[in-house]
C-alpha cells in the first residue's frame, strides 16, 4: 500500500507514524496521543520520542513501517559508510530531517529514513536536489549514528569558515591594490573562505554550470548553480561568512569592497587545468547583504564551430552567406541567456583572419579573443556604445561588433556603418526575427535605413539537450503532436520522439543545451514591406512563404532528430 493511500485512511486524529502503528495494533491510541504531544512539546520527531521512551525497539519499528507501507527495509550495518555518496543532500537538511542519501540512479535518489511519512522532507529534498526521493526504511539508532557523524564533520567545517582568521597575500603590483590590501586584510583575508570560494568555482566548472548565485537572507545563506538553464541549490554555508565571502570576491574582481550600497560589476580569472576561465562578477545590495552572481565565461565555447551550436544545414548556409558579405548588418535576437554572445563570437571567430580588422564594444566583453580589438563600455568616462562606434569608424575597421543596440543613437551609427562599407554584428532583445524590424522602427530608425542595411536576423533560444546514454522513445498521443505544431504529413511513422529518463552522467535526463534558431534573410519582398511600414505579422507571413521556419518549427525539427524533448521545445518557445 502506498504511503499517501495508507495515511488517507480514516482511523484517528493522529498523523504519520502514530496512525500507522495504532492501525497495526502496535500501540494504543491514548499512548500514541501522549507520545505525539510530548514529542511536539520537546520539538523532536515522533519516531525519536517513540525510541527514547522504549515504547518500541528500532528494529521492530523499522519492520512495522516497512510492512505497513511496502517500503524497502535495509540494515545499515551491511553498508560501508565510506562508500555512501557525499554532497548530494546538504548537511543541514540531513540533520534537520534525520535522513541520509544511499545512492542515485537516473532521476531517483534513494534515502535512508526512519519516518517514510515525512512529506515535508520529501518536498525540501526534491527542491534542493532536483531528484525524486525514494525512501528506504532503516533502524533509527543506526541512522542517527550516520547523521551525527555527518553533522559533526559539517559543524567543524562551518565553524572554521565562520571564525578562522588567516592572512592572505594580494599578488598585485598596483599601488592602489597594495594600499587596499593593507587597509582591509583583517576583513577579507580568511583562508577557509578562500578555499570555500575556490571549491565552489571548481564545482561549478565540473558541473557545467553557467552561473553561481550567492544569496543572503535574514536567517540563512545559500549557493545555487544554474546548470543547463535551471537553478539548483548546492549548499547553505553559515550566514556568518557572507561579509567575508563578498569582500573576498570583490577584492579579486577589482571592485570597491568599502562600497556596499550600489551594484558593481567586475571580472576575475581562475587557472583550471591547462586553460584559464574568466568570470564576470555582479554584486547587488539586498535587504540582508550583497547578492553576488558569477557568470562563467569559457572562451573555448566561441571556437566550437557553428555545427556544435545546433544550426540546421539550411540555417547555417543562410548565416554564412550573410556574414561573408563585405558590408551590411546581421542581428542576433533573443532574451537574456539565450546564447546570443556565443553565436556572435562564433561568427567573429570565422571572420578573424590576419587580413581583417575586427573591433567590438560590449558591456562588458565576455569572451577574450586574440586578434580582435575589444572595448568595454565605461559610462562614467563617457565611453558608451555610440561613442565607441564613432571612434571605430576612424580606426579603419572591416568588421564591427556592438554588444547590444539599446537606443536610437547607437542604432543610427551602426546602420550608417553598415551602409558605408562595414560588416556590423549586433544583438537586440526581441521575441523573434520579424518583430526585430518593427522594434527598430519604434526606436525611430527610418524604414529606408532598415531596408537598405540589414542583411539577416537570427532569433534563438536554448533548449536542454537529451542525454544520449539514457534517453528512451516516448509515446505521445497523435493529437498532442498536432497541437504542438506537427502536420499530418510530418507524422509518417518514420521517426520517434524521445523522453528524458536520467542517469549518473546527466541532469534529470538532460546534458548540455542546443540552440533553436529562426534565421531570416531580408529579401526584396521584405524590403518592400518595411518601406511600406508593414507590421510584424506581414513580415512573418513573408518569411514563411520564403521557407523560413519560426522558433517552434525549428524546435520540432530537433524533436524529430531526437536531440531534445517535445516538453522542452514547448517550454522555451511558448509564444
């Protein structure tokens, strides 16, 4: 009998283990009520009170719960504690709910417990690990030995992080940095904090995370990683380290550690194996301290090649035809985090030849590329996108990349550069390719300038890629596939969609991400629509007639190829 089914049975006003034992005839209702009240007053679990009073022996309780709920039973004496996984569940959750992870298989996490009716523990662990918990009943006394050993180790580590003071040397010859070091050494240089930060960065790289979030709250402090587009809670260090950790990150990112009232942006670098990884750092003052987000910038991502990004052959051909033109503008659009920068740098990498002069202006430059002249925006000094573009035009450029077109002045200068013999690459935040043209018109750009300068617009999203090791065929109702956007001709039984399962080498059935693209060349017919000040639906209809797939249709192609799932495509192209 399932746990929830058993607990739904009307028996007494008791809950959880107490109700099960009363129904099984192991204890009397009055005795169960007294034990429940005492446990509540002492703020301990009912199971703990049951064992402490000697009402039931740990082995008898484990057998009773296993039989009543049809939950597997395990003797922890037969398990080597050293072989059990570490770090899957945070030590704080282990101590709070008196559980212990036994192993992981696919998207399931097997957990030793003495109370398999604790639904709060299920939800908390599921949220923290993004795995489906499955209970294994064990004897309470043996479980607590494991929990206490874990808690002791975690407590010693956390106390060291919170209280230890060590000297740290700033290896920087800049006099201002040396003075800063002398003034702030006692505040920021804590060796355990340094080790903790270094471990988080290494773990993030190994787990293929794109961002690290350090988030202070009133009573706790948590660290989350964004892995394949999803945020996952990794750990909850002691709140006492939040100031030292923030100061440490700000020192190595060349930020002002004395300024905690306004946001700041910086960069840092970590040597990882044979390559160096850059990190972009952003701080934000919140109610309970500074939230810090660290973006991992891997330069190798720009050299993967256009095939690795997920362009289909026809889309690749359209893009390549546009970027090798001597002049004009190519725009990449999409929301934040959709991979626009990697797409732009992939194009720049293909254009980066000894005979080509390339200049970029970004806020800030995310990927370092040898052979490319990269400029960071500095609004305080008056160096904005428009000012940098004006300067570029006096630097004899062949290719110009603008990180983002934000205003009319930047758009006008970029378009004039495209009209006067330069290839211009840039980004815009729009939902799809057709709406980009109307967005430029709304910004105030003349229709003639749009029609005469823009060669191609690419809209993109990132979908999670299925793990090749564990994906299995999925059976979707025909009606669901038709609603998603497939036609009757598409459903010809020559292909099968796949679904995510999960294994030890992936993240709930997914590993990595793949791009979904709408690559729209500006044809003569589209130019006529733009000059007539047509709207986005008119342009979209024209693109459809020209054989341009929209984002949903491009995503459905990826489903047919077994690259991703239908649910993932619907989620990231929910227009």
